[in-house]
């Protein structure tokens, strides 16, 4: 069994060291961390390189086109994750933000759930903290009323990437992402619902960090306009319907 942890980074120098430390201690020697960096200009790259760990593979995301058209930062994050996922070779795939901290037992607990529940994707709860690790919310699930279902998630997404682990069958069906996809985690979650079994569990396996430099809202108050929110949901609907005709 091999595990791939896919991380998207961009100017995460203040937090990436603690995050990688919390992940590496839970992996075996043959597992991997695929880090896709989107052109960081701070110390992110040097901090990653300082680990000198063979399990870490650093790749660079070419988002020059997206940046040239001044697209939403959320589009760039999605392309950055897609870049990392394209290099994943593991049987089980975890997504990770650059600024959270994994709780002890996340890897073994999530893999046990995947196998025990005979499912293809697990979404676990999280404790929401600020940049000083003070608890903002004891339960992310409770805040958003997390649930499965296509229309439920189109209205309010419950699929938080940093709380997800899925098997390779989901990865193979989810990639490549549609052009201009904005919600990569919702995409992966709903593809998993279509091809297999998804389980939501209340165990809190990460400390989910919310701070001024966070690049996505993820259940918190978003700065996106109402028109943009409507646009990307309509776009997602048609992207997903098109995908249904391609799923074997």
C-alpha cells in the first residue's frame, strides 16, 4: 500500500514547516508527498528543500496563462492541485493545504475507515483555528451542516479538500479537471459519489487554519460577488453533467 499526499503551495512560508512535520511523521518510507508550488516568492521553497526527505517531491505549476488573464485565485489553486494530483502514484490520496496541521492518527484512521466502510472517499471533520492556533470553531461540519448530495453541494459545498482521502479509482475518474474548474474538492467529492461510496465521519483529524492570508474561503465568508458565485455554480453544473457521459 502506498499513500500520496498532494499539497498546493503559494507563499506559505509561515506555516509549511509545521504542516509537513505533522504529515511526515505519519507516513511510511515508501509513501510520498507531492508538492506543487505556484511561484512562491517567500521562503516556501527553501523551507521545503531543508527537509532533505526523499519522500518529498517538489514540482512547479505553470499558471502563467491563468495569471496573465487575471483569473480568480481560486482557479489557480485548483490548477495547482491538479498539477500535484497528476504526479500521484499512490493507492490512496490525501489532499493537504499548506497551512493546516494534521492531528496524530489521521493517516491510519482514514485508511482504516476507507477499508472498514468499503468506500472510495472519506471526508472527516476539522477543528477550525486561527493563525495562533486558537480554536475558532470546534467543528467545521457543524458550521456548514456537512452532507452528501449533488444539489446540496452545489448550493453549499461540504467537500473540503484538506479533510478528504480517496482511492485511486476516484483519482482516475476525476482527472483531468474540466477547463476553468473552480471547486476541485467538490468536483472530486461528487465524482466519487457517482462512481462509488462516500462516507462523512465526525472524527476531527486536522486543525484547519483560517487567517488573513488564506487563499480560499472554504465555508467561511467569501469575498466573491454574487454574480461570480452564481456563474461558477452554473458552470460546475454543466461541467459535471458532461462528465456523467464520460464515466464508465
